[in-house]
C-alpha cells in the first residue's frame, strides 16, 4: 500500500541535504525509500513530486539535461519548516498540559471521594473515651481556667495600682495647690495685721502729742478769776 505524500517530508529531506545539490536520482531514491514511488506508480508520483520540487527548490543548472539537473531548497521554505516544528512542539506541550490537568482533576476527585468515605465511616463508628482521656481533658480545662483567673487577677491588680497611683498624684497636686493658697492667705493676714499695728502706733503717738499741749478742762474750771480773787471769795478747789 502506497504511503501518502507529505510536503513536510520533502522539506526535511532538502534540509538534510543542506547546501548540497539534489539531483533526479536523489529525489527518486528518497521517494523509493519511503515507499512513495514504486514500480507501478513511479511515473505518477514523480510528476506529482516534480511540481513540489519546483515550488520549494531552486534549480541551479537549468541548462543541464532533465536527469542531470540539481536543486537546492529555498531559504523561505527552510523558515517555514522551522515554524512548523515550533508549532508541532507547542501542540505537543499543550496536549501534555491538558492531560496533566485532567489527571490532576481526576486525582482531586478521587481524593474527595476517599475523604467523604472516611468521614462517613468515622461518623458510623461509635466513639469511646477511656477514663484517662477524660482525666486529661479535665486537667487541661482546669489548667486553662487557673491560668485565666491568674491572668485576670493580674490585670485587676494592675488596674487597681494604676487607679491608686492616679489618686495619689491627684492628692499630691491638690495638697500642693492648698499649701500655696494657705501660704498666700497667711501672708495676706500678716500684711493686714502689720497695717493695723502701724495704724494703732500712729494714733497713740498722735494722742500723746495732744496731752502735752492741751490743759485739763477741770483745772480751767476751778481756777479763780482775778475779780473773784479781789473780792475775797474763796476759790473752789
């Protein structure tokens, strides 16, 4: 059975030859090696390949006879061959990625089913707790509660200490303010007493001066006048 002819295979053969020219015998040998051209269909396939050869290869000796002509692959078709390979590699990588993704989804689904089965089995299995586990749980609860109470007491004591310190600071500030006000009041009273004392001393000095220069009214009243003394009236003593 004849194999289908692939243009890419012809380009790959031209790439293998490189800069070496390929003649009629070379193309015919390549076609027979791949089973493309056989004795029965040689003429048909050769005519078909000839059109591809003219498209992708350059004839370097056009004046030579038909079976002596040599060809070299065009550079643009070499670029197309490289692009084709890159596309094939990208498709292969894409297929691998898709297969990997499907495998991951399948594994995840299988894991989910296993987890559901294990959970259901655990729900159906009766749970037994021995006394040692109960004692351990009680001890853990008591330890946690004791630690909580201790922490709570520490926080309360700290809060009380803070309140006490605040009260002490407030009392000290109030005492200092009171002491300053009392000092000012005492100083004002002392100033008033000093002023009163100075007024009293000034009045006493003024009274002493008046007594030294003014005669007693009683003495003036009992002194006889000159007329009464002449008439021989006794004076009132």
